[in-house]
C-alpha cells in the first residue's frame, strides 16, 4: 500500500492496525482529514551532519540578542531540565511541575534581555534552524488538498512563524498554538502572552482553543505528528474523533525510550530526519485509487 512503511527507520507495534486506520482514513477522503503537528524536533530536524539543531528557544538562546551571562544560565537550565523532560523513568505527574519551572525560568531570563521584535528575523536567518528533509512536499501537499495543519508548540510562536516564513511555507491553511511574545510600544519583549504551553500540558492548551476545533469539526480523521510523549494529547480538543494515526519521531535515547514510544505511537520513526513517511501517507490518503 505504502512502500515507505518498509523504510528501515519505521517501527510499528501493530502493522495491521496501522493499515486498517490508513484504509479507513483513505476511504473517508481528504475532506475529513486534519493534521496536528508539534514543531520543535518534529517539523524541524533533531540533527544535521551529526550536529544538534536548535529548538525555537535555542534559536534565541544562541543568538547575539542574549548576553554571555544569560546564555550560560539558559544552558544550565537546558542541562538540568532536558534530561528530565525525556526521562522514561519518571511519570508525567513528576515532570509537570519541573517543566513549569523550566519554562518560567527561561522566559524570565529572556524577558530580562530586552529582546527587540525587529531583530527576530535576523537571528532566525543567522541560526542553524532546519526543517526536516522534504518538508516542502509536506507543506505543499497539505495546502494543495486544503487540509488544515495545526502546529501545536511549546516553543516560541514568533520564532517558529519566522522559521516557516523564511522557508516560504507559512501558508494560509496553517494555524499555530504556541507561546507568543508580548512587546511594548518600543517593540521590546516585556512578557509572554496567555497560558504557558510546555511539553506536558498540551491537553489543556487544546481545550482552551476549542474554537479552532469547532471551525473544522467535520474533520474527524487526524494525522498526529510529535516527538515527545506529551505531544499525544494535542488532539484532545477534536470533536467526534473517528480515526487517529499517531506518528512519533524518536530522536534521542532511542533504545531506552523505544518501548514506550511503540506503545503510544502507531508509527515510530527512529532517527529519521525526513518527512518521507508522513509525505507518503499523505500522498496515499489524498489519492483516488
Ligand atoms: P515543541 O513543543 O515545539 O517541541 O517545543 C518544546 C521544546 O522546547 C522542548 O523539547 C524543550 C525545548 N526547550 C528548549 O529547548 N529551551 C527552553 O528554554 C525551553 C523552555 C524549552
Ligand atoms: Mg517537540
């Protein structure tokens, strides 16, 4: 049905179940489908030529807008909290308060740096941010078939929008839920807007944005893309969900985390820096044969 499902990066707990979901979604047709995707390390690469790629937070952290002292502090936070974020020996309940702590501390530091809105474009241009291989096909295909894409990110909305704009894929079928910056009249960062989104509260974020899901409530079939177990709750706001196909990128600590990813995601893509498998599935779902 889809040759790319035999790629070496693909692991599935239940290949027959995956085939059944894809067939049911294909039968229902493209007008019933919506895509919900995480941003950092899902639409963007985890690594390129052996070097780690930045998250939307890291794009700022590594930029000339941040003092050396603040860079050290942000790096210390990353070294302390990222291992907790991906630790398979801790429960989500244990991680929750620690993630709030990480995001709150990082955002407080960023606000102290008096970041200028007009320089975001420059720092994104100067960064090593990279979308996954063959990302153009992914975005073009969704646009061409009028399939809505919700990008649901615990990163920084202003930065990720700029990454998409510079890659020329910030298309009208895209909606973003993320942490947005609030600037003063002089265009200087003064706070972050609204409820904080971190890795493990996407369910609450989904429920807060009920209006979006209401608008596309006739799309009962979901393709979900994520790289964290927290991303699985991104579809919790969807009305009358019929079929959901969950694709998880397993980028880091592969052997340790594989069992839990196989349990939670229908398709696990191990160290796959491309959009080839999601693209192949979308091609099939929108084909008439
Ligand atoms: P995502 O939901 O778009 O994947 O974004 C969340 C990622 O951002 C998560 O993997 C942790 C990362 N992050 C940083 O890299 N630096 C930070 O300061 C914070 C708060 C999060
Ligand atoms: Mg992510």
